[in-house]
C-alpha cells in the first residue's frame, strides 16, 4: 500500500523548488499513465499537474500515484519552464 503522506510531502518539496517531475499514475482499471512536468498545487487528496508534453494542467489523485521523482526527461529546465509559462499566458 502506498504512503499518501510520503507522496504528498515529496509533491510539496518538488512544487516549492519547481522541480521538473516524473509521475507514474495507475488508474483503478489498471491502466498506467506517465507524466513529466510541474506540480502546480497540492490539495488534501490530489495535486494539480502541468504536463510539458500535452501542455495542459489536470488533477491527479494522490492515491493513484505510484512514483513521483525528479524527471529524467532530456529537456533543459528553462525550456520546460517556458512551455509552462506560455501555456498560462494563453489562459
């Protein structure tokens, strides 16, 4: 069983430091989703995540997160951050 408190603590640290993060999410159906981007906001039961590939913000339930760690994606952090900034300017 996953430790939701540990996942939440890591998410808070990565969010505060604006770390490009990798998240592996397992849906109740068993389907796995993989994301690279930034943790925007953390709530009690979920976090809001911005994926740099699909260029969208969306919620992820903490209970569905299998892995949360710094991303190993080969992209410059400034480039990733600019993708995020451009997407919020459009809103």
